[in-house]
C-alpha cells in the first residue's frame, strides 16, 4: 500500500464565496427583525392589521425562503464525497 491508496480525509474543494452568500442570506432575516426602528409603527395598515403585525408575518415566509436558498447554495458549495466502494469500509454484511 502506498500513500496514494490512503484517503487522507481530503474531499472536494469547498466554494467559500458561495458559503459567504449563504451566510448573508441567513443574516438578512436576523438583521431585518432586530432593526426594530424600521417597523415599529402602526401605519400603513393592511386589512385592518397594523404594519408591525403584517411585517412580522411576512418575514415568516421570507425567512423560510432565505433558509431554503441558503441550504441549496450550501449543497452546491460543499459537494459530497462519493461513497467508498472498498470492502470493510464500516458497513455490516447483510444476512
């Protein structure tokens, strides 16, 4: 066995720029909801609800969309390593 046969744990290259984009997507809802001065008002109302209420409700859906987008970006940025086909790689033999 030589050095080329051993898997040193090195996997596919991670795209750090895409991971940064995913991080920004996750930070957008946090910043938007912690910046209280931007939505702490009653007007404009929508269907009788003050701005504060429908703004918060809108961010429930926007946060889900940002999280989904970040998840998909991370999947592209960090590709999975192919499964090892070597015998005895930790799998139990089926009976």
